[in-house]
């Protein structure tokens, strides 16, 4: 069990690093949204691992379902804002956007 947990933690840390690095490096708004999704998936996996270790699967399932619903709403609103900014400015570069 500890080997599986160690492997899961390593994978989660790698996914989190990839998402955070992509969030910092890119200026494209769509890529920023994708980076946020990657970060949220890492958090989801760590919550699942914590539920597995503590044997509280029902609480973990409730948290994950709530998190997925909130995540979808946030990404949908952010995507609509990005589309509006693209229509107004003609670019997705965060440094060239004029409000």
C-alpha cells in the first residue's frame, strides 16, 4: 500500500509542477485555462489519495463531485471571458490585451 501511495504522490507532484510551470511561462489565455485544469486535476488526485489512505471514500466522493461542478462552472465562465476578449482585441496574448 505504501508503494502505491508513494507512486501516486510522485505522479501528483509531477502533474502539479507541469501545470504550475505552464501557468507561469505562457501568455496565451487558452493555455492558461488548460494549465488551471491541470492544476485542478492534481488537486483532485491528491484528494482521492487522501481519501484512500483515511478510508473515508464517501466524503472523498462528495468533495470530488463538488469540486468538479465548481471547476466546470469556473472554466466555462473564464472561457466565455476569453472569447469576448478575443473578439474585442483579436489576440489571446495577455500582454497585448486592452481592456
